[in-house]
């Protein structure tokens, strides 16, 4: 097979780095983005200074505060980060059209097609890194390899702020010395199990037959067998349509009240409906997720023959699913979420649906008013209840965090 040239680019400590860029007095400080110390969410990004205290993404904020009480905790401004992200991708697109967004701040570039255009491939990658850093004002780490797996592992080695290019022919040497936990298929549990078997580095797995890996890890064993050999045939896929949209809320205090929970659900369904409308997509599948106060998480989904988009439709399905899940109100909830998946761009015309047509007209009108005057310009009865308990300004971010509901 023809050798490919894959470049992986990742912004270092993205959200925290944007905050520092816009407020230079934060330079060198342990910046923690995600919420305030007493809030119940998790850390989205920690600056390298904060990471020295053991703070990392996904860590509960309270825990982060215990580890790093001198940290500068910020709620974050996701619209701002999105704007930086868009600029990041448009800069990368000036090098090649073959750019895949792996997340807001992480991209794969396939430079195989463009390579003949550049006299020196390595110099081109260096220039790419310099250009992105200069125009964006943020530091990035870059990895180069023959596939996505190796390019990403190279970036990992390059962090923070470096560039690692795996020279052709040296892939195996590079891979073997890495700790086995670096492989994407090896989580903390698998790592502990492998350590018990005396496996510390990727190279220690080399002698394991495929059948052994399969008996240890099931079907993931096959994947692991290939990863150990640095094999990854996944293509860099430039445009990826969204697979699903979801909205969820972690409450600041657990909620027992069913009406209030349904009000939250209505609000999340409405936000989801607005997103679907903006993206001109319909959902074939609706899923509701709830997390009890003891962290037990359950979800239920329904596949629909007729795909949905309007707020009323989504809420009716979500409410049904919610009530079937929340049948034992012995425990309060700490999280509610709604997801729309199996998205499609069109909906088959129904012959006789006067009710749905009315709903579509209503939904369109509400979306229009909200686009012009803000979300709170029109509120349903349930949303008014929610608004009284806790106002809209306090529901922010991708993962919406809510304020106290006990007032
Ligand atoms: Mg990053």
C-alpha cells in the first residue's frame, strides 16, 4: 500500500489557553475552566500549571479545588472557543482540503495528495505549526506518521508545544517504547490487568497472539492486535455530518420533584428542537438519560418510523421515555439529558397530518421569535415554572449547569 502522510494537530490546553490569551495576567497561573469550585460540574480544561497539581479534564470541580485551592476557576465562554475553533480549522484548510475535525481543537490532515507540491515535507509541517500558532495566538502540538493512530501518538509525545515526526521505517521502534496505556484501546482497567501480566510497554504485547488478546479483551482484542503493530487503515474524513445532538443538565442540587424534572426535560427538548431546525435535520431516534443521586445512570431510547424535529414531538417522546425510567422516585436525580440521533435531512411527506402541520407552524414561529429576541422571549408553561425556580442566564455552556432549585 502507498505510504500516507498524516499530520495530527492539537491545541494545548485549549479553553485555558484562550482565557490566558485574552487576559495575560493569567499567564503562568493554574487556570481551570469548567465552573466555579463549589459547582457540581467537571473540569473541561486545565492549564499546564494546574495539571502539576493533578487537575485534569473530567475531574469533578470540587476535587480540583481540593487539589489546587489557589487555582483560578472560570466558567468558560463556549461561543468564544467555538470562534477560535473555526479559525483553527480554516487555517488548516489552507494547507489541504483533507482536514478532519476530531474535536474542537484537534484535527487530522492527510497531506499525501499535496505532498508533491512541497519541496520539503518536514519544513511544510513546521511552517503549518508556526502559521497556526502565530495567527491563532495559541500553542499547538503536532505529530506526523503514516496513519491516524501513529500521528496522534506522536502528538502525545510532542506535548506541550512540540513537533514529533516519526521517520519512515522507525514506526515500530517508536511504538514499542511507549507505555501500553497510550494505546487508544487500553483504558485504566485494561492497563491494570496488563501490568499484572508484566506488560508495561507496547513492545511487551508484541508476542501476544491474536487469540490471547481476544480472550482477554473480546472483540477489542483484534483492534489491539493491530494497534500494537501500528496498523490503522482509517481514512481522514474531511466532512463529517453530526451523528447526534444532545443536551444535558447536571443540577447543582439533586431534584426529587417530578414536575420540575419534566420542566427541565421540556427545556432541553426545546433547545434540541432549535438545533435540529437550524441544522435542517430530523431525528429517527430519541434517547433520554437520567443519573440518580448515587451516580447510577440509566437511559432509554425509542426509534421512530417518522423522524421528528418540532419541540412538541421531541418533548412527547422524551416525556414518555423519562416517565418509564423514573418509575421509582425513591432517589433524587442529579442529571437529565436528551439526545437526538440517526439524523436525516428530509422527512417523507405524510398524506394526512393536520395536527403535525399545526405543530410545525407553531414550532417554526417560536424558533423565529427566539432567533430574533432570544430564547426567553417565548416560554411554555413548563418552562415558565423552570424560569421561576432558576433563570435562564444560569443555564449555560454545552453541558448546561443549573443553579439551586430549592428556592
Ligand atoms: Mg487539546
